[in-house]
């Protein structure tokens, strides 16, 4: 069977030596986007730990900061199998750097920086950080349904280990958001209005020309539109439960 037919039918590759050049390029791009996003997310949450209103919230922010950095390290370990210099990779950007709050990046990536555009925007306080964590955490949960089904087995296994903790991050955020919704509903709504379109941009453009190519390699299964619609419905349901 031709390799592309094997992958299109659900086949799994298990080692770098089995991976053709085009597949390798797409896989490294996918891993780079995840690692850069996790490092940027970790750096962002580190900056709001001291804004936490209580010990419970501080512990949650510390946990998220630590575990997102750990997730980046786990995927970097897989990248090292493909020859990536992981020590140099970690030093290539200021992961805490952010653009102006009113910038509009859309789906654009910065030169050489593969983080999702949402991680270029600054957090402006505890409420803002919790709202962003909830909305992006729910989005990550939806995106994990793709990442855990990748046709490169070692990476899919790594993402399955990461998925449970990413779900826990969203749960921690929802618990914090419930408390904030009671005390500052208008502030929460303003933050939701800010972050919703920026998180949505992370799902990519509708009708992506790359989707068919990635699907043929077993690196995608559902379209950007389908994933974004699932997230929007999930986020709307969770916000409605909190009266938001």
C-alpha cells in the first residue's frame, strides 16, 4: 500500500525514520505551534499569579503556569527525535512579550513565532486572565480531539497524556469564573467580548486550503469550521450556566 493511502485510512507512523519529508515538515510545524503557544501561555499566567485574590486562586495560577511549561517540554522531547535543538529552541523568543491590547492580529503569526495569535495579547488583571483561560481552555479541549488522533503515534500518545491536564485547567478556570460572575458580571462580560473573537481566530480560516493536505496525511480529521462551531456552542453553554 502507498504510504499516503496507509495514512488516509488511519495508519500510524511510529518513528522519525518512517516519516517522509513533507509529513515531517507538517508535523514539525504542528508541534512548533503547540510548544510556542504553551510557553507563551505559561509566561502569561506567570505574570498574573500575584493578582490572584486568594490562596486557592494563586495555587490554580501556579499550577497552570507549571503544567503548560511541562506540556511544552514533553512535545519538545518528541521534536528532539527529529533533530530539533531543544535548548536553543526554548531561548529563541521572549515568551512573555505581548502586542498592544487593541491590536488586531486575526489569524496572523509573527515571524518565526508559531504561537496562536491569541497568545500575543496581554492579560490586564485577574478577571481578564480567568476569562481568557476559560475560553481558550475550552478551545484547547476541542482541539485536543484532533491532536490525540494524529497519525504519528509517539506524539498522539504525548497529547493523550496532556489532554487530561488541559481539561483540568479549563475546570479550574470555570470554578474561578463562577465566583467572578457573582461579584463583577459586567467586568466578566467585557472580558468575554474581548477574548471571544481572538480565541475563535485560533481555529484558523474557514475553507482552509491546507486541510485536505493534512487530512491525507492523517494530521487532521475535522475542518476548522466544525471545530470552531463546537467550541462556540460549548462556550455559550458554559457562559449561560453562569448567567453570562
